[in-house]
């Protein structure tokens, strides 16, 4: 009747968040820039919307680069031969 152990999925999710703390930040930044761009398009400011869409691509690319870089750094390279 002691402690209840957390499920394996919860453990791995917490572990991934600790290894990749900037990836969720990048995802939220990407979503924020996308939302701001869509709002500016909706308001008729296409020039600002276009700049925000370009910024979204940059932020999204940086997020993917962080994911790949931290996976490689921590040794989770799927192309690495065992």
C-alpha cells in the first residue's frame, strides 16, 4: 500500500523535457509568431504578415536544429551503428 510508481511514459516525457528544455520554448515561439502573422494577415497588413511568416520559418528551423543537436549530443543518434 506504499507509493504508486509513475508510469514509464511519464518518466520518459520528464526526461525528454530535461534534456531538451529549449524545444518546448521554440515550439511556443513558433506558434506565437504564426498566430501573430495570421492575425496581421486577417487585419490586412500583408507586409507585416509576410515578415512574421518568414520569422516563423527561422524559429521553426532553429527548433528542429535544437532537437537534432540535443539528440546527437545525448547519443540518441538513429543513424549510429551499434
